[in-house]
C-alpha cells in the first residue's frame, strides 16, 4: 500500500472493489488543525460521497480545543442555530493511511448547503484565499508549517514599492502569521 502518496480516484475505486480499501475518512481541518468529518464505508463513498459530498454541522468549525462551542460567531452559534455545510471531495487529496488498515482519507472543501458558496471561514478556504491573493501579486506561496516558526516564504518578482507599501505587506504577512486575517 502507498505511503503518503496521492492515489487517483480510479485506483481508489478499484481498490474498494477488490477489498483492499473498506473505509474512507472524508475530512476537513477545524480551526485547531485537527481533521474532523466522517468515516464512510468504501462502497458508500463511491456510490454517494464521491459525487454528492457530505453534510457536516458548522459547529465543527466553531469550537475550541475541548470541542466547546465558542459564542459570538456571525456564521455559527447556539443563539442562531447551527447550520450545515457540504463537504465537496477534492480527489487530488486521496491518500491511503498506512497506520489504519484498509483505510483511505480524502479532504473536502466546505460549501454552504443553500448557496453552494465556499465557507469563507473554513481553514482550507482561508489558505486557498491567501494563496490566490499571493498569486495575484505574482508570488508563489511555499509553506513549511511548524508551531515554532510562523514566517511564510514567498517567491516571485522582486518586491518594489514605497516604504509604506512594503510596511503594509509586512503587516499583512504578520497578520496572516498570527491568524488575524
């Protein structure tokens, strides 16, 4: 079985049919970086989840480390009622989990169930938005995430501008680094 390498959707389907894979974890990162979501039977994944996705409560991205709901969010709260999000499978993220027998994992992008718009506050969408913003400025984001270091490295055209413009870029990078964007 592959060790942390991408597996095509076709290969996953073949391995489910052959009984090599019987479980697919369909997951997204919460605001603490933990994978949350659903564990599905392999055949159910192929029959339903691969095309239709999953429904997940927005409560899952409105909790602290102890899974206690944090009050005051505009997009999810006990007062307004928790809603659903649809997890749209990203087949480019399919991997087999060598530490869990016969198990694959796939990441999903979260979408509003009513509008089908991406959930802007989901961690994966926040990262995608930042990568898109960097690309619009001519940069390619290259991230090596670790808890002890937060500076993100950007490669691209030589940064030019007034001192104020460069300071604004530095403030944005600092805000991104400290989760304030």
